[in-house]
């Protein structure tokens, strides 16, 4: 319905904001571990330098997803699960990474609205590029 569409629009806007902040942070020596690096974290950062003072949460209150990039500070992936477009074995997500923000169909074989860790379309650092 209209409310779900509005929440999905907010999720898209938040991912664009986070993507922009991460790109600005990449070029800022006070952000993360130094110049020409993204913030490296196992979990969603709480702030992104001086660019995002408080990382937004999903409109329904949960934290957005984050893929650990501790092994590669030249990459990052944050994502939001959208409410529209699900099937019995997939869900729609908006992902932000070094290549920008995009929507993707993600594997959800057991239909629990949690992205699968294995399968044809999972969320990992490569998916977000």
C-alpha cells in the first residue's frame, strides 16, 4: 500500500545518503583509518565521519544491514530490505556500495525476509559493487 511505498522511498533515500557519506569519507583523512579508505567495520557504523552524525535506521525501527568489510577497506556494502516485490523465494533490497545505489533481487529460499547466506543472489561485498 501507500505506507509501504513511503517506507521503501525512505529506505532508498537513506541508502543514497549513506553512499554519499561513505564516498566523502573515503577521501577524508579524519574518516575511517585514513585517506583513500572506507570505514572498515564488522557491523553498521554508528556515525560516518562528520558527514552522518547518526546513521539512520529502517523506518520500522531495525538497523539497516551491513556486510563486514574488515578484510577490504576498499569496499563496503550496506542494504535495506524493501517491502515490495517479494516472491516465495526472493526479496527486493536496495544496496549501497562503491558503485552507487541499486535495487537487486536477493535469495530468500525459506521466505523469512532475511537474505540467505548462500544461493544464486546473496548480499556480499561483490553484490554491492
